[in-house]
C-alpha cells in the first residue's frame, strides 16, 4: 500500500530544520498536530460504514441450499430418526461399567 502523504512529510521536515534550531516549541506543536491529524485520519478510516448491500448479496449467495431429488434418501433418514420424547430401550453395558448419566 502506498502512503500518499510520505513525500510531503519529507519536504515538511526539510522546511522545519532551519526553524527547529531556535523555535523548539513551535516545531513540537507542529509535530504533535501532525500526529493528531494522522490519528484522526486512521480513526475516520476505521469508522467508515461498510458496504451493507454487497455484504447482504454475498451472504444470500452462499447461504441458500435446497433439497433436490438426489437427496430424498437423506430426507427419509431424517424423518426416520427418533424424537427425544420417544421411549428407547435401555442399552446394556459391558460388565463392570456404569452409565454416568443414569439417575
């Protein structure tokens, strides 16, 4: 990524060198102002709203899924699953084992 204001900073420092010999306070204020402007630009860039229309378009294009004729066996398997309310026969455990979830 190219930084567009970098050549301006170099020119700016060449101009400030003669002034900096005698006016430290002015140069310090100018430099802190430059840092403040840089922080402001970064903050404004990070707080820009995103492109909501593009994001919604991408989400809709990747989320949609449909059952077709080749997945009918999957649908029948899903329908054949037992519900949690159905009673299931107790499973037998090997000798010496206990079910930690049994009440």
